[in-house]
C-alpha cells in the first residue's frame, strides 16, 4: 500500500453528515480513497479512449465492423445464427408442438 499522507479538505457539513450516516465515522479516508481511485481510473480510461478515437482501424477486422451500420447488421446476423444446442432445442419444441401448432 502507498504511504498515506494527511490532507485538508473542506466539505459541506450537510454532505459530511449524510456520508457519515451511511459509512460510519472512522471510514471517511477509506471511502474517499475508494471514490477518488474509481474516479481516477475512469478518467484514465476516457483519456485512453479519446487517444484512439479517430485512429486508423486495424487491418484484420471484417469490413462490416468499420461502420456503425455494418456493425449493427453483423451483430444482428450473429444473433440469427443458431448454435447446435439451439437447433436441438428448437427441434424438440417443434416436435412437442407438432403440426397443429398447439402444445400437447
């Protein structure tokens, strides 16, 4: 664990009272550390995302992935494809329903 240092932070009394009622006194540092760590991680992810936005796409991806419309259609096509397990389940359902379309 990193060395802890003391810092002085001013917070509105109402906010601090609400926080203390939820986490209990004595856990402020732990809670603030967790919240700031999460915030910093999100900031780092956004910076990384922004760094690659607009960059040249990889050469080895399917061409349909290069546009939003193509990506949407690719996902829809993948959802329409049945796995062997799904085909067996559908065959069983069809067998149960039979020709009439009604369950036995």
